[in-house]
C-alpha cells in the first residue's frame, strides 16, 4: 500500500511542469497565427484596391490618375504602389503593398512581405 501512496505523491506538480514547458511554444504558435491573419487581411485589402482601381481606370479618360485615387480611396493601407497597363480593349491594374511583420517575436523571424494583386477590366466606350 505504501508503494501506491509514494507514486501518487511523486506525480504531484507534473501538470504544472508540463504547462510551463508547453506554454511558450503555444504562445509563439498563437502569435504566428496572428501574423498570418494580418498578412491575409492586407492581401484581401490589396485585391479590393486592385478591383476598384481597374474599374475606375476602365471608365476614365486618365486611367493612371483614376486608378491611383480609386485604390487609395478603397483601402486604408499606405503606401500603395499602383501600376496601370492599357491594351486596346482592356486595362490591367497591379497594386502592391509592403506588409510589415511586426507582431512581437514573430516579426523578428520573418522578413517583410509584399502583397500584390492584379485586376483586368474591359475598357468602357467614351
């Protein structure tokens, strides 16, 4: 009977030690997920800006200026790089943004990421 009692007392605190060992890894994993969500959010915003810029450029006389102003109005990300390419029937707008990886601990491990989106629309007749 004594051997059972001594094995129960030797296991006391085991859960606390396991938690202390696993908690930093869990915390870093959660910070990594937060950084991934920030990057995905910026990618979706850049895609929206590209669609809005392509639409504005397809109906405007000055496609470069219209695309730039529509992209900056569509999202709060700054700075945005907007490039416009005209073909006889379509306009293609490429929008880029440098996303900083600044979540604590994770940002130091990852380089900054450039998110890019492209949208093509048919030119509207004047």
